[in-house]
């Protein structure tokens, strides 16, 4: 692993006041505290038409730039609002552009925010689709229930929002820490086979 | 149920040569043979920006028209290509616009087409997200593996493509038949409680 | 549908103080109030060895009796504790004995009780495995979080346990009502094709 | 990681002629070729009553021994037949006995064998339930379709069964290789934070 891993967080909501985006900023701050270089990939800032495999990336708005950001990351945090018990179409559309080149050997952390109570299916669907392109999904994951109740106003906090529950904040920050810690799941370091190969 | 149920098929691929779209046309033809009025909702023909809950539908391209089509259907066929082991972002983006008003008490049939071999996760994710808005998902569902191998050229066939395997064609057509048969899952007809209520 | 549908509830926990079992009794009571004949299938009372497809049912403890109970039900309520984010092995072992003969055209309602907070994956896994044998799973489903906090002692209540939250109780009872209401999802009543066929 | 990692394979079928068991033996042989110590945990050889959280492990047949085997493994291969679109009750019953003590920081590889065509949901359900106890599930996984067609008789082969398709055999063996390679996903080796902490 590089001494200073790069972590990209992708926010699957384009709402101005998205709680997903706020939570991801907490993830990135925790990762930065561990020495990571961090980037928020905010879908409001990119032009990503609905994915069409027939069309070359160069004619698909900012597809090339977005794919480069994901591909060059050591680890990726995927955050999504819960829409109808699954991830957002916005997040999946970005994901459809990416593939093995972007995700293989990339460590991935998952976060979902629900307006109501259930985020389990959403995190499961994300886990399965990331596995489909061979990303390494961390066991630790975070769901926020009743997201608007989880924060209170604080002008000094990220996005002016402080977590009400320090345990939940710790879970969110743990995601940032784990992304750094496992940014490189690298058999050339940790396996006996590779150990021999690098002698 | 109306004597002539209306069935809408939604194609989650915008490729010109989409096998998903061809298969859905077979579904609709089978439904029409049972007396249904059928409509293909082709996402290439509608302007649906990435869903943003902050924005009113009237400012979201063709959102109002698309939602009306889904809401007025007695039954809906959802077809999607398998992208990274799940449904397409295009399909989910449409789905994000819809909700209980569109799906509650609507019968839904699922179809997925895979370039390779696996469609199971995709159908599962669709089933769960449709349940999230209380659609009635038929037990019968259809997956096409190695979709390009499932058809052979035939100028007289739908989209010029004939199914190679009559059993697979029968499974596809069964989806159309079942959508008609169960277009109205209506407790006011079949339950004792409602029977009393309508006396 | 018979005028008096039969509903069987299967409890996937064998704990003496199972909250799953208590909740299922509320489901059955609600179904009985709608006129159903109800049965609790309590796995503590049956001998069901680990399923082995090589062995004939007649040599598998009470397999034949358990299968008969499921097969003859008009509707089935499946209740499970959440063990490691999925249904219990006990419930799945019973389910492995059953098949299309037991489930095809049977209406199924799902309930899961979690010691902690998450029941979403559990309900999803149940929904998918029941679909695998073509059961009709109701859109309405019930999850109980932190199950031990959901009840308070009441000697007059079922199992001496009263729901703290009337909304949750209503959701549980709704499952019983819906099982009766949709006990027979019967195309021969509600579809135009069958209507013609029975003329 | 130890120089000689220990790999345990758990077979979720108790059929005499289980293809799942044969495939797991191929996984273990591939792991042994990479220097692992391997053990097949064959559920036919252990007494595991249906899991009851009320009962102490010491009174639950071989529960203590089975848990010890899983807990001491550096990596675990879970293999299951597809029963009704999900894992077997037998496998889940064993899994219900285990928990964080057995799985946290354990690398897990998944394999499913289907009599028919679909194994996707089964592998997904396994992946989610292993995540529930914080196992590290490898992105690489293996499904066998129409399992009885995948082998041909060969007296010199494992269980007298040779794979017909060398690509499928390679996928199975890759699971064994990856279990060794990633047997220790160990932040104390690979992360900057831990590197500092162990100075």
C-alpha cells in the first residue's frame, strides 16, 4: 500500500441537503485523519448520461473523468440513499460505467441512509453488485435510520450537522478508518506464496 | 379486473439491439393474445433526468407522463439487462420516480437478460425493490443466459429474432400469460371478508 | 377460496420464550378473527432430522406429517428469528423438506424478529427461497427490531405479552388479515381467460 | 499469516454422493498444493442438533468441537447445495452455532452446486450471512450448474470424479488458491497505521 492511500467517496444522492453526502464527509474526514488523500465524487458536478453500452465513453459526458477517479482510488466509499428498498438509480448509473478495471483489487466500504427504518436490502444489493466487479467489500458497513433525526445543527460541524449519537458517529468514522487500514489487500505482502516471490 | 387488462412493459436497456427489449415484446405479444392492451415503455423515447427528490415532477422532463403510464397499468413487466450482477441504473432511475401510487396493487412480472451466465441476483434485487413499493411480484420470472445465443435471425419474427429454444420462449410467453391472468389480484373478488363487504 | 381458509404459522425458533412465536400467535389470532382456521406449527413438537434428499420421507421422523400440514394450508405464515443476518437453520431445514407440492399457489406471509436492529436481509432471503418453490409472498411483511423491547407483561395478553406500540401490533395483525384476504389468489375467479374457460 | 495456513471446508450436504463435497475436496487439494493444512468438516460425522440459543453448547452434541474447528481456521470454504434458491438448512444450522468469535478476521470462500441452473441467490445469501458475523468473503466465488453433468468418471480423480470442463475446474481450484493467498487479511502488516503502532 502506498504510505498515503487515496480514498474516493461517491454520493448516490443529488439532493442539496443530502444526509448521505454529510455522512460520507465524516467518513472522508476520518480517513484523512489516518493519513489518506480524500476526494468526494459529487454526482451534481458531473455529466453522466444514462449508461448505454453502445456509446463510446468519450461521447458520454464526463464518463472518462469519473472512471479515472474510481480507477485510481486505493479504496472507495459508496454512499446511497435508500430508494424503494435499494440503492439509487443515480449511484447505479455511475456504477454501470465502471467495471473490473475500476474495482478489481479495490477496497470498498458501504453506507446507506434511510428516511425510514430499513437499509439492510440496500446495503446487500450494493455488496452484491460490487462483488460482481470483484471489489473487496469491507465487512464493516453503516446504515443510518431516520436520517434526519440523526443530526443536530452545529455551525462548527461538517455541513453544519453534528451526530446526535456518538456511537453512530463512531460507526461512520470506523468506515473511514477501515478503508485506510485495508486500502491495500495485497497478497504480495501478506501471503506466503507472494512472500517467496518477492524474495 | 377489467375485461381487457392493460399491461405495460418497461425496458431497462437503451441499446439499439437490446435483447431485453426483444424479449419484452414477446411477453407483450403473449399478453395481447390473452386479450390485454399492451404498451412498451421504451426509455429511449422519454427524457428522465437523474431522480432528485428536491425537484418537482413537472420540471423533470417526462416524469409525469412516465408515472401516469405505470400508474394506469393493471400489470407491469420489468425487464433489465444484468449490469454487474444487478439491474441497470436506467431502470432504477425510472423506478425511483415511482412509488406506492404507481405500484400498490399492481401485478409485476420480472425478466432479466445476461450477457454471461448469471441473472439470479438481478431478479432478486428487482423483486425486493418492487416489494418496497408494495407491488405484487409474480412467482414466475424469466432469466436469459448468454442472451445473444438465445435468438436466431428470422425476418418474420419479432425484431427479426426467433428463440432457438422453444422451452425458453414458452417461459417468456408464460410471463405474459400470467400478467394477464393475475392482472387483478383483488381481495374484493376472492376473499370472504370482502365478499361480505360488497353485499 | 374456501369460506373458511386454513392458515398455518411456522415458527423458526425453538426457544421457550421465543418472541417470534408470540408474534405469530398474534398473526393467527388476527386471522381467526377473520374466520380462518389456524394452526401453529411448533418445531419443538416435531422430529425433523437434518434434511437428506437420499432418505425417504417415511424414514425422516415427522416429515410426512409436517409436509401434509403445509400442503393443506391455504396460506402460510413463516416467522423466523434473525440469526447472523438471515433466517434460522431450523426454519430452513423444515423448508428444505417442502417443495412445489407444498407451496405452489400458496399465499405466504413473512415475519422476522431481531434481537438487534436489522431484519431486512432475513426477510429478503425468506422471500427469495419461497419464490423458489413458487409461493405467493405477500408484499406486506413484518420485522420486529429489538424484539424484547417490543412487549410488556400483561397476564391477559397472548403469551402474557402485550405489544408496547399499537402501530407495530397493527402491522402484525395486518399480516393475519392479509393472509385471509389473499388466501386464495385464484385466476379461475379473477381472470378473463378463466372466466371464459368456466363458462 | 502463519507460514502454513489452515483451511477448513464445510460441506452443507449430507448426501453420500454429494457433488458439493467433491468440489470442496478439489478446493482443499488446491489449497494444500499452496502449502495449507486442510480439513474437511463433514456434517455426517458430527452430531449437531437444531440450534437453540437457550441450551449451553456443552449439551449440544458436538457443538464445541465444530466451533473450535471453525474458530481455529485461518480461512474457511463454505459449500452448499442449492435448496429452493438458497443454502441448505444443514449448513445454516452449523452457521447458527458460530459467531464473531469464529468468523471475525476469517477469510471465507463460497461455493454452491445447483441441480438445475441457478446458484446466484444461494451465494448471495451466504455472502450476506457471513458478513453478519464479520467474515471476509472473497470476491471470487464458484457456482456449479447442473452439477451431475460437470463430472465424468475417473478412478484416479478425487471421489472418482473428474471435471469435464477444465475452465470450471480452474475456477474451483482458484478458490483454494485464493483462500491461501488471502488467509490472513492483516492490517498489522499492510496498513500505515498499524505499521506505526507496532514500531
